[in-house]
């Protein structure tokens, strides 16, 4: 278990708010805390999806390259939001690149 992630931190995400403390404690056993530096990519468009990410702190942007090479920002993602759910649950490569706009913390679940 990663002691830096608490049950209270998990409860801030709507997907977990109905789980019991016991269930959340079990979930903590498979979470991986990750610190992300500003301008660091969590994943790149086209990569295989390996983890579902939950934003604890900081802001990210989701970018996609157009066929002509131009970069388009599709959305911004912040605390309390989930990143990468479509790719993880569809078992498809990531459709976007997600880059930290500032130093941030996320936790991932395989």
C-alpha cells in the first residue's frame, strides 16, 4: 500500500464514493502514486494504454495531432478527474497525448 494516498483522497472521486472503507483499503493496495513534472507526458498518442490515472493535484492538457501535423488541445484535466479511461476500457491505443501544465500528482490503477 502506498501510505501517501489515503482513503479520504479516494473518496474525492465519484467513482469510489459508494465503496466501503474496507473496499477502499483494498484498492489502495493496487494504486501507484506518481509525481509528474511540468511539461512531462503521462502518455503519448498511439501508445498502448497500461493504466487508469486519477488526478490528485495539478492540471494537464490532452492534445491530438492533426493529419497536417498541427497540435490541437482537446481538453484540460484537473484534480478529481480521471485520465485514460477510454483507452483502458476499450483496450485501444491512446487517442491523445496528456501533458502536465504544472507539477502534478496522479495515482494509477492497473
